[in-house]
């Protein structure tokens, strides 16, 4: 069965500093990978996705992620964090349509931004 | 796109009562998903629909849970005889089958259920 691990439960970063959130997955087939962000009490907003092709993908709000098949990782990065980036971030693996297309999420990483 | 909408946003109920949530997907999205998110956890898949057909249900979806999508548009999720363990955020997502190998799911704001 597929699984997603986000090793860091909390990360605190200063405003203007860089941010990297780790995501490792386990899946027997070609992974389809997503990063979502959730503000308190809100639903999930899609930041970016990887289906195929270039392993470095750009998303909204200045985020990017790199797919590394050899490491089974899909880490999220942002060069300079803004206070509005304080939120919880979820990595997810999507199955191919034939297998139901459901998403399996990691446990999330909560990001706190210091002024 | 107006986005996925969910109602109500919050629901407080007493143990043993029935509750029903509604999800309106993005128009023209033929797939609709329900997830449950408990405090401090990532969302967990419950069930999904392709048009009006319910194609998969998770083992998390006990007999007390039922979901419908009668005309392939909005969906309802009903929980009968609620238990305190049902307290969670219930998230709905929708996607459009574009013939690609997988879809991108767009989420609504969720319904937060509290069972007293």
C-alpha cells in the first residue's frame, strides 16, 4: 500500500529565510505527487503537482518542489518566506485512475514564521 | 470556477443524532471525493463518485456512513447515530476527468463536526 511520510511535524522559520519541507513516499508504481497548503480552519489549496517530465516543478506563491525518484522524495522549497506562509503543508500521493485516483496524505508539517 | 462549496461549515450535535453534509463541486467536474481529517492528521480518503456512481468506499466508512450523488452534481454525506469519534473535519474535493493518467483534486473549505 502507498504511504507518505513528512518527517517534520513543526518547522519554525524567520521571515525572509528559506524553507524546505521534506516528503518521502512509498508507492509501487509511477507516483503522482502533490503539495497542498491548509490555513487554520480552512480546506486545502493546491500548491503544485508532479505528474511527469521535468522533475523540478513550480507552483503558486513562489513555491517549488523537486521529485527525486532515487530518494523517493518530493521536497517543497521556498527561497524567502513571508509571514502569510504560516500554515500547515501536506504532501500527497495520487494513484492512477485505474486504481481509484484517491489521494494518500502525509501527516502534515506546520510552519510557523517568526517576524 | 466558483470553487467547491460545503455546507454547513460547522456542525455541533449530540451523540446519537444523525447529521448530513452537502458538497457542491466545481461545475463540470465529474468526480467527487470525500475525506475525513482528524486533529493533527492529514486527510484520509472515505469515498468517491464518478458522476452518480459510487466507485469506491474506504474501510473507514462504517455502516453508519452513507454518501450519495443522485444526479451527478452535488453530494451528501450522512452519518447516523453519531459517536464522539466521528468528530472531525469532513472535506469534499472534485476533479475533472481530462483523459490524463490521474486527476487534480480541488478541495472545499470543509465541514467541521463536533459530537458532544
